[in-house]
């Protein structure tokens, strides 16, 4: 029974890895350079923050970019990273708002410097 359970776990992991490889092959990442500025971090409630950021594409044409958003301090993750897809026009600032749930209810202590936001 334990062998069958382990085999099922391995099969699920293999399927998830294969699905991830296919997803990346079908949706290649853009190489658009994006200027990112985290403007504010505000408290929604003790376990949630609202991040406001400004994105600006350096490309000459419209682009769809994938952004990775995380909240962490050195050696202390506060919110696991998530992916956000944004559509940017060349030379136009776009302000985005992202609500994040925190692992611990420490929203009042989160600062802009704790937000990791990068887009490609």
C-alpha cells in the first residue's frame, strides 16, 4: 500500500513538471525591459496589504509582461510570490494595484522596501 501511495505521489509530481514545461514552451517569456516603482504599501487589515506600483515599458511597441510579486524581509517571507500579467503601451506609465494576503498578521509593519516586484 505504501509503495502504491509513493508511486502515486511520484506520478503527480511528474505530471505537474511536464505541465509546467509545456506551459513555458507555449507561453514564452517576453524580453521587454520594464521600469518598476513600488509607490505605496497600505494596510487592508492585519493579514492583507495593498501594493500600488507603477510600470513603464521601454519597448517601442505594446507588450504583455509577466510580473513576479513577493513580500519578504531577509530570511522571513511575508507572502509567497505570485505572477501577474500586465499589458503595457510604449512610453506610458501604468499604475497597478495588487492585494496580497500575508503569512503572518503583520501588515502594519510592511514597508515598500519589503516588496519584491520585477517584470519581464
